[in-house]
C-alpha cells in the first residue's frame, strides 16, 4: 500500500531527479520473513537446502529448458543483492511506510489450509476463521 501511494504521489511531481528507493521502515532477514509466513499460514517452512550462488545459478540456467516458468538466473542474482544500507526516499514522495506485520495476515490468510481454518473456527467459536 505504501509503494502504491508513493507511485500515486509521484504522478503529481513534474519530474523526479534520479532513481527512487523505497525500503521498509526496518531491516528484515529472509529467515524472519519465512518464519512470519510460516506462523501466519500454519505451514512448516520449506525444507529446501540453501545452495551456494554458483550452484544456484547453474541450476537456474538448466531450469530455462522447460517451457513453463521456473526460477531464472536473474531471480538468483537478486536473492544475493545486499541492499541493507540503501537510504529511503519516503519523505520525497510524502509517505510514511508501515511495518509488514500490520498487513501480512490480510494477504497470507488465504494460504491456510481448509483444515486449519476449520480448527481455528472451532477453537475460537467464531463463524469466520480470522
């Protein structure tokens, strides 16, 4: 929502000089995000091993052979980009970013299994599994 509002606000700025960087309000690790998704969807995290970049790139290149979309070499490169020290341009676009935890359940709720939804409804005694 924050990025969409920033893009909307950019339409009123005649010409913004340079590239805009819109990082979150705090630094999050991939491990933290995977744990958050796991806790909100009630599914265990992936047991896929973490591969060295060179091996991941080689597998991504092989994965380009099928016609259906698999991971691309560009996706592998982006997973290894460290952009922790990038300053944000939120003030320039007039938006204050929100924490991801405030909005994650809205989007991740639909990835819960029907069994979990029923169990939540029974244990909470509510009509809807929130």
